[in-house]
C-alpha cells in the first residue's frame, strides 16, 4: 500500500471560492486537472493535503484538511502554476487562431490574462455566448484582490467559472 501512495502523480492547485483560497494537491487519475474542472459529469473537485486561507489575509492558514471537496458550481476560479497542468488534452496540441488580453471581474477579484478565440475581432458577448464553456482558460494570468491590490495570485493558467464573471473586456495596454 505504501508503494502505491508514493507512485501517485499529483498537481498543486489553488481554488478560490466564497472568500477563501484552498491550496492542495489534485491526484491525477485518468483525467488531467483541467479535464476534471471542465467535466460536466462531476459536480466537485477533490483535493488532498489542503488548507484554507482567507483572501483578506493570505498569510493566515485557517485549517488543514487531509481531504477536501469543493463544489464546481461554487468555485470562482482555479489556478495552476504550470501551464501544462491547466490544459485539457485538446488544448495541449492546438489552440484557437487568435489571442487576446482580457480583464474580467468576479467576486473579490479582477483577473487579467490571455484567451484564445476563433473570433478575428474579439467580441465579449459572442465569446461568452458561443465559445466559452462552463469554465474559461486564461493563460499567463494574474488575479488581483479587490480588498488589497498588493495581494495577487499568478499562474500559468487560471480556469474561471463562466457563471461568476461580472464583466469581461479586451484590454488595450
């Protein structure tokens, strides 16, 4: 049994929900982490060795959990450090033709990152209505807390819950 535990492949992830950051490890099975997030047949994500941190005080660890379940409907966004950990299998080989830098708002955060789209000219309404699934993949992304602009979280990919987006627009920096 100990041998099997050491052979487990895991990915470090951060999930943000209800004003908390949940940091833990996702055990890779037949699905990659991003595939589990996008999977419409599961309602939750299970993390091991997880701990809670309030987003208003990121230095304070609230509680430690051996195993923790987060409901995907209640998830604001998920962050992976490495880009490869936030990609579905189909995204690993080909992304859409056009890349745009966007900012979006959601509870407690403004998130900036790059999205890939089939649209030659980015139109947020068309993107949300036709291309976006339950979650949107933002690459080279940064989430900035609205409580303290000095608190930021960066990752290779941030997977944003489509239902929790307040506004989205293309940036012209």
